[in-house]
């Protein structure tokens, strides 16, 4: 009898967890419509210095293809956006994209109205032989009714381009030392905004050329950061024929020695060396705007100095680019310029970093990739200037080895000066 009783106790002991797990006193942890939504898979990378990171890279003959894992799955709707435009709804996507960089955003919303999102960049690469474009400076900030430029390669077969739903047939293609350029007439009625551009070949095929920003307002893109006192000062940008005045250091200039849509030249006030605030007004009374970093501002700091500018712009550099790509190095100052310089001249290369790149290095060298005597590869952060004294051995080496280059990765050359 004792054996039977012991067996019953043992059986009840093993059954207790089973009975307990089915009890209504300890409900199951199942997802409900009131739960906060989560996108579990795929995992998106964190931003880098506040900038979106690359989530996916693919060739243009492959589709953007993925399936989401979300919770609560039965109560969640997923909406997909590319460049702010809704392109899909559901937990999976199959999307063909032209070459270019896209801002992908996924929003998961529950039936209770709760939502979460993930965002990252999708980079679609062209195939070998495709017509393709690159970005040299500020040529992708354009004005309606003006002639704009795209730089690239394999452009011979391009007969038109599409922008903002409009086809532009008025194009010209030229060969350059480092590739090709395509000039086109920006449609006159194009509203302000960002547009994706497509290159159209004679057989009707369409190839991605990434994006441009259209603005009808005066915008200074280069030249405003530095000037020489009591000397001509040239600002470049778009719609500058609409500028009425420029004020620097409290002195307002209304007479310009040259004024076109793309260029504004004035005599800088006779100010002492130092930093001053520059602002401006348009003819309709609005504030003149300036491109500063990745944002638009109504004022900028200008440095008044005695330096002579050899080149100014915004040229990206990465030695990861293939040979022949104009952005593999900076090579925009001819060796004939250096032939006129004297030993002891101070060379300054002003730079800013590309925050999305994982590292930033810079070096100055000859066209044969020989480091200039006494210089070295330098890790850089933020904005700054690489200062180097050009002695006679460096000047001779530049002539012997076919010119001057700036190499490295992850930065822009913004200005080169001598003093």
C-alpha cells in the first residue's frame, strides 16, 4: 500500500508543472494589439555622426528584396518609403531600382496606432559599361532655366535625361581629361525640391544618375569662407543675379564688379585680418543663403587673410575609387602653377571630412604618388588645413613627376592657397 501511495505522490509531482502551466492564474505571454511594435529583422546600422549609414549595397540588375520579421505580427502593418515616397505596403518587398543612393525607411504601425521605424541608405551600383555619373562639387544644386552639368563616364549613348517627370532633350556631352561631362537645360518651371535624374539612351533604356536639388532662391555654394581685404572677392552659386547686397564686418556692398546667375564679384571691404560675419539680401528683401556643410544658413563666417587662392570648391577624394575616376585624387592645379612659386612658399590645403566614411586620411604628393619631401600621411577629423612649406626640392619634384596631387580617403578638398 505504501508503494502505491508513493507512486501516486511521484506522479502528481511530475504533473504539477503541467497543470500549473495551463492555469488561467498565469496567462501566456502572447503578443497583443496593445504591444509596442518592433522590427526584429533585418537589423539596421546606427547613424554615423548623425548621418544615415548604408544598410544595403546591390548591383542595379538585382532587386531590393527582403522580408521583415515584426511583432506583434498579426496586428502590424509595414509601410516602405524610398526618398520619402511610399513604394510598398506589407512585410516583404521586391523593388527594381536604378543606380544611385536611396533613403529607405520602414514604418511599422499596429492596429492600436503605435509605430516604430527603421531607416538607412540603399546603394545601387551601376554595371560595367553603364552610363553613370559622379559628384565633383556643387553641380547638383541647380536653378530652373539654367544650364547645369553632370560629370560621369560612358555617356556617349545618352540622348536625353529625365528630371521631375520631364524629359530634357537639350543636352551636350564633352570629353574631359578625367572622364566626360553632360550639360543640360534645367526645365524652367521645375519647382524647388530634390529630384532623381535618369539618363536615357537612344534605345529607350533608363540609367540612374542619382539626385539633384532645384532652388529658385539665391544660394552661395563656394567662395564665401575666405577673402582678401580690399581685393576682388568672387562668390559662386545659383541665382546670384538676384542678390542686392552683401554685408561683411558691418560694411554693406551694393556695387558689384560682376554679377551673373552663377557668379558674384565684389571688392572686399578694407578690413584687418580676422574672422567676420557675412550676410546678404536679395532684391525681393529676403536673406541671402549660404551652403554650410550639409545645411543652408543665412550667415557665414569669412576669414580675411593675405593668402592667395589657387583653387576653391568641394572635391571629394577617395583612393578606393577606380583608376580614371575624377575623385580618386585631387589633381585640379596644374604643375605650371607650381613652376611660378618660390622656395619657402607656404601651401595650405583646406579640407572637410565626409562623415559617412569610416576613416579619413590625407597626403600631399606628386602625380607619381610620391610623398612630398618631409610630408606624411595624416589622419584628419572635422575641418582643417594641411600646411606645408614648399622648399626647392619639393617644387623640383612636382615638375619632374608630372604635377601635384592630394590623395587619401574620406574628405573633401575645399580650398588650396599659397602665402
